[in-house]
C-alpha cells in the first residue's frame, strides 16, 4: 500500500500543488478573500484531476481500447459533474450551463488539438490513422445535443412559447430524457460491437512480445480504490471553488462567463489532457479520440441532461436554454471538428488549427457579457425606479 501511495502522489511534478487544497480551506476559514480561495482551490484540483486521469489510465490496462476510452471519458468528467452538482444545489444555474459548455469546447478544441498536435510532432514521418466510424458516431451525437440546445434557445429568442415561462423548461426536460436514453443505447451498442471486434482481432492477430511492452504501475483494485479516494477529494474542493466563483470574478475583474467557460474546464479537463496526449504520442489515436470526443459526447448527452433531471427533482429550474452566443459557439465548434475528422487521418497541422480555434473562443468569452446578468440588472434597476417613484408619490 505504501508503494501505491508513493506511486500515486510522488511520481508526478504536479503533486507539488497538492498543498493548495488544504491551504484554500484554511484561507476560507480565516479570511474573507474569495479570490485567493478560488485560485488556491483551482490549483489544488489540478493535481487531483491529473491523478484521477492517471488512475483511470492504470485501469485501462485491464480493458480493451474502446472501453478504455469510455473509462477515461467517464472519470475524466467526474470533476465537471461534481462542480456542476454543487453549483446546481446552490441555484447557480448559469454557472452550471457555462461550465458544461466550456467542458465540451475545451475537450473538442483544446484537448483534441493538443493530442493531434503532440501525436503529429512525435510521428512526423507518417500520418496517424484512426477509426472514422467511431469518430463519426460521436460527432452525430454531438449534433443531436446541439439540436436539443438550439430549439429551447430559439423559442426564447423568438418569444414563440406556447406557455410563457414553462414551455422551454418542459421541452428541456423532455429532450434531456431522450438524450439519456440515446446515450445509454449508444453505450450498449459500443460495448457489444467492441466485444465482437476485439474477439475477431484476437483470433486474426498473432501474439508477440512487443504487444506486452507496457504494464500497469498498480493493480486493478488499487486503481479502483484510488479513483474513489481522488473523487472524494475533488468533491470537497469543488464546494469551496463554487462558493468563491462570484467573489473571485469581482476581485479579479474577470467576467464570470470567462471563468465558467474557460478557466474551470481547463482544470476539470486536466485528466483528459494528460491521457489524450499520452495515448496520441504512443500512436494510440483511437483512445485519444475516445477520451476527447467521447468526453464531449458524454458531457452533452449524459452530464448535461442529468443536471436538468436532478434540477427537476430538487426543484431547480435547470433548462437547455443556452444563450444564442453560446449555442452558436458550440454549433461552429462541432462543425469544425467534424470537418477535421472526416478523412480518418491526423497530423500536427490539424491539431494546431483546433488550438487556434480555441484561442478565438477564449478571446470571445473574455469580452462577452452574459445577457442573463444584463436582464437581471435591468430587472433590479426597474424595481428600484418603481420603489423610488412610489416613495415620491407618497410624499
């Protein structure tokens, strides 16, 4: 067990950031500086998310490639899911929407871009190949998720609801249930087809000593235990992170939208970054795509609908009414990635293009004002004017 602890916490340089977590809790208890609490929590989650990806990568050694990509996507998204549920519980619905949107954008542009770029640089003497059918299926599911976001948003913008204030919420819950069913069928299809493909591949491919060059650092059960422990630590720090978000936005003079869409997902996707780049460098591009694109698919088709359903259960009106700017950003991102992956080949230039696209997205959100906050400000302003008018009329 001591060897397992040493491997888990002292084998990576990012572990130097682990004290930031307890320090964030200490600062929160002793001071009223949300900016410091936010930054320390953010730094403390980075090594935990990376170690979560490492533990998942160890578990992948005991699975076949498609299941490995699915495991990486699932546990890689644990950070986003935990942060979203804490924010949902506190009624911070826009934070939930924007952080989930940011996770999708980060996985499809930043994580995938880094993976394709790193793999292309490492294997510059050849063109890397991947399974087009799996990538196309994921892109199709992403387009389905975009459709589920577009219709509630268009209903809101055009003011064409049948029942004002309730139709969008009802449509969001209906679409969320359909998306969950579709995702479960997709997982079943993926796993059953993978078993058949893997069995035929095992029969046709002769075994060689080069197939077993890499081994796991820890056992399967140790990997599972570390997944549980790291998820618990991330849950604790996520509560401090969510509580300090709005105060940090004011203290750092940075829009909440930029924090939610750019900063939080970069931390939450640390696991995907490490795994996707590692597998791309090892010329296992199918697993890299399973991590990056599969993670985006899982967030859009599972995590997002789950948040809507959980909000339904606990009485929070979480819906799929994303603002036009955010929906358009997601739509364009899915189209760009679909065109990049349509040939089934990869090189460093495609990765670089995705990274440039992410820079454009990040710059756009840095200068973007959330229209929901504008509407809330105008509503508060009208209430103040009405109160002042009533006071003047009284006198």
